[in-house]
C-alpha cells in the first residue's frame, strides 16, 4: 500500500467535502433561501483559494510527469539506436569470424 498516496487521497476527500459545503452556501444564497454571513463568505473564499492551490499542485505534478516521460522517451530512442548499432557491429564481427574460420 502506498501510504503517501493514501494520505493524499484523504486530503483530497476532505477538500472535496469542503467544496460541497461551499456549493451548498452558494446554492442557498443564489436561490434566496438564506443570505450568506460574512463568515460563510470568507469560508467560501478560503475553500476556493485552497482548491486553486490544489489544482496548481496537480498541474505542477503533471508537468513534472510530462517532462519525465519525455526524458524517458529520449533515453529509449538513444538505447534503441545503440542496440541497432551493436546488432550491426555484431553482424559485421560474425561475418569476419566466419571468413576467418573458413580460411582455416
């Protein structure tokens, strides 16, 4: 089990619950059922700020992941070229060995 992932999962679940609380406040305000207090307005503001920070973290994570994938693809291409070159060299050396053995 990946405890780091589980920790993040719980954190995101808490933030999701906060977002639904925020939506509930806004829904009541917009439907004129209950006017939001200043405290609720500030809570909505902080929930939105936290959510923006979470999305920033996620986009940073994906940017890092994209770079790692790109670097891995470059390395893979280099290794494929090296493998091709070594196979070609192996064929050439095998031909030389065969010619030497034929001459014996």
